[in-house]
C-alpha cells in the first residue's frame, strides 16, 4: 500500500510573529490480516515514512497491530 500525507502548521514565535511549516510524507508499506475462525480478526503492518519537504522527518519506521472484535450478532 502507499500513503501520502501533508500538514500545514503555524505557530506564534516569542517575538509575536508567525512561523509556518509544511510537512509532506510518502509512506510505502505492507499490511497483513490473516483469516481467523471465530469473532476476532487481527492485522499487522509496517510503513516507512519518507519526508519529502524540508520540515518533515527524513525517514522513520511505523509499526502497528490491531484487533477487531464482532460487536453485534449477525443473522445467518
């Protein structure tokens, strides 16, 4: 998978002026969610966010794991 994010931010400096930043990241990654019997599913993934602007972090590693549970009974 491929994700892209951009963030514009402005902060007040101690002198009262505004400091503007622009961060943009491109993150190629993978996600795996195996089939599991029962009501629970889990997914694991990894991404490699790469900064494309001067205000963004050069490179990083993003790891995640999620669990999903059925919350409502489904009629069959």
